[in-house]
C-alpha cells in the first residue's frame, strides 16, 4: 500500500511539473493574397484573411520559433505575404529582434514574399 501511495504521489508530481512547463502559444496569421487568389489564400483560415492557431510551447523562445516558422510561404502565386504575431500564455511577445511582426525576421522573406505574377511585371 505504501508503494502505491508513493507511486501515485510521484506520478502526480511529474504530471504537475510537466504542466507547469507547458505553455500556450497563440500564433496570429494575417495573409495578403495575390490578385484574384483570395479564396485560396484565405482557405487556411477558413476563408478569413486573419485567424489564430494555438500551439503548445514550453517557453517564449519556443513560441517565437513557431511564429517565425509560420511565415514560410510556398504558394508564391497565391499568397503575396503574411504578418505573423504571437502571444505566449496570453501575453503578446515580440520577435528575437524586438519586432511585432515575426516575418520581419524570417530569413526567406525576400524570396518567398511578393512573388505574385503581378509583382514580376
């Protein structure tokens, strides 16, 4: 019986410690569509230009990393650009360089944004 009580206590403490380290990372997406591509570009936000997506993150740095990764764009002829902001545990956070828009720090911004057919004329 004593072993069972100790086991349950240990399990409770480990679960509590895991929950204490878990955090909520809310990533806010705002897309700009290429001309005539609004329906397709906004599909990832259920047809809306803007939406939030929730992720688990164990730190502000992990949330920042998720936000920068959300800037990735492989639909050059559909999505012109994105503005990504984030909150960690309900509090707005900034990019590693102190910007609200995490895409300002995105390494591939120049090659993945503003690549619509109308931008190449």
